[in-house]
C-alpha cells in the first residue's frame, strides 16, 4: 500500500503506481542531461508518457519555450496543459520548419527520450 497525504492516492496499488515514478524519473533524467538553460528553448520529440513527464521536468529549469513534437492530437493538447508552450503534430507539419519558425533560427536543446 502506498501512503500519501492525499487520501485518494491510497487507493492506488504499488503495481499501478510504479509506472508513474518510472516515467517521471526517465523524463527528468533526459532533461537533466540536456543541460537546459534558464530562458532557453527545449524541444521534446515524442508525445508518450515519458515525454509528457519530460515537459513537467523541463519546467523546473525555467526555459522560455518548450516545444513538443508528436503524432497524437489528444497528447499534444495535454502537453499544452502541463507546460508545453507549443505542440506540433509531425503528421501534419514539418517539425524542423515548425521549430525554425518558433525559434527564429535560435539554437535549441532537443531532449531525445527513448522507451
């Protein structure tokens, strides 16, 4: 049983909660290794659970821009609610051109996360 100050969390089994910690830890590790600078630009490729976690972790480093490139509209919409400033669907948009237009040609840090 997992105990937390929030009573509803106590209803989650350890097996169900494990992916939550694992996904965030993996996303955080990728972001940490990217050496994100304050007010910099971060590009996250992929829109899965680890990538969504990377958005939340990237916010800890206070970048001015977080761009998520993915393929699922519902996940791209979620990304914008948790901290992505921009989201691009690579099925509909050339991600390289999109990133260039959003950054005005400035350098960005890409966080590649592989599951």
